[in-house]
């Protein structure tokens, strides 16, 4: 993981674009790349796959073919009965990725109930997991009922307000600083 967030996010973006281009040229080689990412996310790999969840999402975002094959597997990493990642730093990348993918593939994510797994993570004690969960959930606001989630959303917002006054990240359009007030605006519009 690069210490400069700008470099890290540019690398993630470039990786996703490159994997998608590879899928256009030779799909089997792109599958090998994705399977390698899946191995890196596996606890048995013995490492912490910094940036892998985000890179994986960018690859799916940029390739319809990869998205068709791997979207459900990708979401399973935040599903408690799936390939659940217990380590909050690993959860962050996948949750960010669901938000990123919702920008383009919302209907596909709704079909596999990805929003329910995001809602599950609103209870996290990790500020960044809560932040990314709120951000990702904002893409589902037109498709699901938010009223029953009010308490969970307020609790997650409270945690973010107390512990994370601002956060620099790539929102799919640009690299910028988000504040809790920005999350509130996204969730209320």
C-alpha cells in the first residue's frame, strides 16, 4: 500500500483499466488475473491484500465480461455466509467496490442483494468501514426503503463524525476529501 493516497488510487484505477483491456484481448488471461486477486483475498494466502478489493472492483467496473463472471463472487466477500473477510481493512476495499460498481451496475447488485450486505456493515466499529458503507449505500437510495435504516445510518454517521472528520478517496469521478456532512448530503438527496 502506497503511503500517498493519490498514488494508491491512481494505481487502483490504472489496474482496473488494464485488466479490462486484457479481457478484451484475451479473456482467459484476464480470468487468471482475477483468480490471482481472489487468492490474495483468501486468508490462506498469508498476506494482506492492500488495494486488491478496490482493484478487483475497478476491473469489473471497466469490463462487462468480467462483471458477468465475477460480480457475485466479489460481493460474497462482505456476505457473512459467503467468502466473508473478517478484517476491517479488507472489508473497506470490497465495500468501496460495491459503491463503485453501483454507479454502473446497480440493477445487477440489487438482484444479488448487495445492499443488504452494505447495511450489515453499518454496524461496524471501524470508522472507514462505516464511512464506505454509508457512501456505498447512497447509490441504493432510489431503490430501497431508507426509513427502517434510519437508526443504523445515524449510528454509523455518528461514528464517522466522531472519529473521521475528513477522508480522501476516489469516488469514481475524482479524488477528493469527503466530510461527514458530504455523506449526509449524499444520503438525503
